[in-house]
C-alpha cells in the first residue's frame, strides 16, 4: 500500500492547518493508499542546523537523518498551510530546506487557506517546490477561510460540514495521487 504524508505546515498551538490535515487525511485514504498526518510541531527540526548544504546529502544531525528517513518512507506528500503575510510559515520553509534529494520527483500537492484562498502563500511556496524539483500534482486546493472560521472547539463533523463545498476538489486530489502512484510503480 502506498503512503501519503499530509504535513501540517504550521506549528501554532491552535493550528487550523492541523484541523484541516486531520479532515483531509481520511478522505485521501482508500484501498490503494493510506494518508497519515505528519505534524511539524512534533518533528522538532532545528532551523538549518546542518554544517553542510542539504544538496550534498551528508546529514550529521540526528533530527535531519530522522526527517530524511521519514520523508523517504512516503510515496507522496500534501502540504497543508496558511497564508502568512502573502507567504507561508517559516517552519514549513525550514522543513523543505533541511533536505534536498528527498523531495526530487516526489508527488506533491498543496492545500493553502486564507481569506483569499491562500493564493499568495501557495504562489510563493510553489517557487520553493520548483526549486527542489518535486512532481507537483495538477490538483491543489485553495480554501477560502476567514480568521476564526475553523476553531479548536469545532467538532470533526462541524469542520467537515464547513468544508463540504471542497469535496469535489478532494476527490480530484485523491484521483490525481492514485493516477500518479499507479504510473510510477
């Protein structure tokens, strides 16, 4: 069975990204692939702490080695992140920059959210993804969510109801991953 990481791209204590990742992961899972949430708040990567460039692949810190092995264990990744000031969270940039070869060719999709669907954050992040040469899937979600629209207090059912207009896009994302992973067996 193929494995998809749904990476929580924010390390805030009350992270909307976390709520969205836990909403998305079960919907991507089926008999061919299993999606599981990876929370950057628990990965605990130091900020660019390797003595050598990641492109050299000579990792010395155990946290980097562990992160590398974790990413290599997945067949694809979905990054779920908020738009911050027309960009994206530093913890997400650090998670990408800590590695290099692990990203090359990896099927990747994004789920960005914000008042305008996280458009600018996704745009800025797409340049980084191009730089590490991921295989960007044609389906990426932009969720138009206002501040406070998704809260910690909401039940999973309430979150699902709020996000129900995006169900067709989630189905397309699942299909895109299935097709990509079948083509690279």
